[in-house]
C-alpha cells in the first residue's frame, strides 16, 4: 500500500459515515425537501469520488479492492460538472444501496492497512 493510501481511504470512510449519519431515519421525500441536506450530501459524495480517483492514480491495486470504483468516480464527475442536472433520486439510490457496500469495503481496507 502506498504511503498516502490510508489517508485517502480514511477520507472516503469519514465522508461515507457522514452521509449515512445525516440521512439516517430519512426518506427520499425528506431529502428532496431539505435544501441544506442535499448539497452537504453531494459535497461528501464529491469527496469520496475525488479521494477514490486519487487512490486509483496512486495505488491502483488498493482502489481495485473497491467494487465499482469507476462508477463512483463517474458519479463524482456528474455531481461536479453536471450540477444543474443532478437527479436527486439517483443520489438517494446511491445512499440507500451503494454507500453501505462502499463503506464496508473501505473499512476492510482501512483495517488491512492498520494490520488488523
């Protein structure tokens, strides 16, 4: 593992946990109505995608341990460059289905890096 890989993994883990924490107990309708929650969640998805993009460039073997890493990076690009056409239902779907899987994979990689 490259020296900066654990930090990038930690950035992904922290942002994933933030999103899960602030959306816990909420439904799509809550998300759609909350003008403060949506940009905060989107920002943390951007952080996840950027950290994963950097990890892929610096340590492809570790990034390869994250399922769907290319789709996650592409999602980040849509959020940043297609900000005016964000499909909030797609973001919510990522929160409900993809984020928990990503979180578990990153936690395993963080634990591996720590020698656990």
